[in-house]
C-alpha cells in the first residue's frame, strides 16, 4: 500500500509544470486581470479612459501646448474643450478649413514664428469665442478673412502684408490691442476706412513700414498710437483730429520736418510725444498751451533755436502739468544760449537733456 501511494505522488509530480519566478509586472498583470474578472462578476463598469492629448504635446486642464515640436500642420486630435492652444515655433505652412472646427470654446490661439503663407477663409469661423490671435513672424501676404467678431487682441507683425483693405477688420468692434508693425505696407497701404469698426481699440502699433502719413479714421477711444520707424513727413491737425483720449504718440525715426499749428489742440490729453530722430527745424507749436503733456522727445533733429515760450506758458499761474522729461540733445542748438527761464515748468532740472551737437 505504501509503495502504491509513493508511486502515485511521483506520477503527479512529473505532470506538474516547472516553477517560474514572477516579476513585479507579472503581479500587476495578475492583479489587473483578476480585477477585471471581479468587475465582470460584480457587474461594475470599466474605468473611463483619460483625456486625450496630441502626441508630444503637453496638456494641462484646457491648455494645450504644442510649441517647438517641428510640426508641419495643426494636430488633428486637439480636445474639443481647449481654451488656449499654443502652436508657436513650428513649421506649419497652411491653416486649413477644418483645423479648428471643434474648438468653439477656444479663447487664445498662438501661431507665432511658423511658416504660414495662407489661412483658409473658413478656418477661423468656428472660433466664436476667440479673444487673442497671435500670428506674428509668419509669411502671410494678406490679412486673414472672417476673423472672429469676439477678438480683443490681434498681433500680426513681421509678416509680408503690403495692404490693409477696407473690410480687413469689419465688425470687429471688440478689438482693444492691434499690432501690425514690421510689414512691408505700401506708402498708401492703409485704406482710409480700414479702422472704422474698431470702436474700442486702445492700442495700435504700426512701426517699421513704408507708410508716409498717419492713418485716417482712427477711433477716439485710442490711448496709444505707435508709428515709429516709418516714412511720415509731416503731422497735420487733421491727421490727429478726434483723438481726444490719446495719451501717448510715438513718431520717432520718421522723416517729419513739419508739425502744423493747432495739432496739439486735437490731442488734449496727450502725456507723451516722441518726435526724436526726425528732420524738425523748430520745437512743435502748441506745447506751451497744452495742459497735460509731461514728456517730449525731440533729440536728433535739426532744431537750431529754443525760445522761452516753446515749452511753458507765460504765466506761472497757468494750469499745466510739470514736465518730467525733455530731450533736445543731438540738435544744432547752442545749449549755452538757452535761457534758464525756458524750462520754468519742468519738475526737476535733471529732466532736461541738452548736450552737445556733433556733425556726422
């Protein structure tokens, strides 16, 4: 009997599978499979899949960052609830009609520093809540069509746009910030009514282009206008008419030789005037009567004389803000002949910059 039992045990051991050491991943697999079996047995639902994120992009909440990845087109699997999409510093060449078709809640779209040459006329139509559109440093030759009416900030500088047409900003009454600089705009490259619908715009910058005059039809809501580095030759009273809220005017590095009398009266709330690096031969008229102006940059012009009434009103009792900065250096004015009373309404003597004039 004993020998029969021993023989049976030996036969059973021969049929047994060889021992295999389980690793850590094996235990995990076993746990997962047993869990699945338990869920099936108990009727529990499977765990939901996590939120999708485009390959190689970084996703956090509703912010999708796909910058610096060498992308040649917009990713196809962007989550529908995205509010900020960052695609800057890639190699995207075209924006196609359906690239953003499901992104109805998008608030900000960043496409800076790509190689975009065209944007389909229907590509931006679905973006009914878009507030910020950054298209700078691309190769666009025309303004995008059908831009969202919800847009508040548009930056499209450093492209190849030569013309801003009448309908470029049609219906875009919510725009506050507009950046159009460093485009090869023609001398008359801005239609007279191009900015007619921008009723709330506060900041416009059109620097380093080929325009020869201040754009017409600017909104009275404007508080900052930067037109530096252009080819503007004169400033007339008509060109600034209606800009009653303008606080800062940048006209540096132009070819301005003339500022018409009465111009300053059309910008009654101006605080800063930048006219340096131009061809002025005298101090612009109207500064002494202006109540609020505090900073005037006139260096690097051709001003040969400065009178005692050029900056300050004749009476000390006149209501006028004190100057905090006046620059007159690099002008052919003999600074030793300028009377001290000329700057009687300057806050501090250190705010006056005269210096020597050296012919190049």
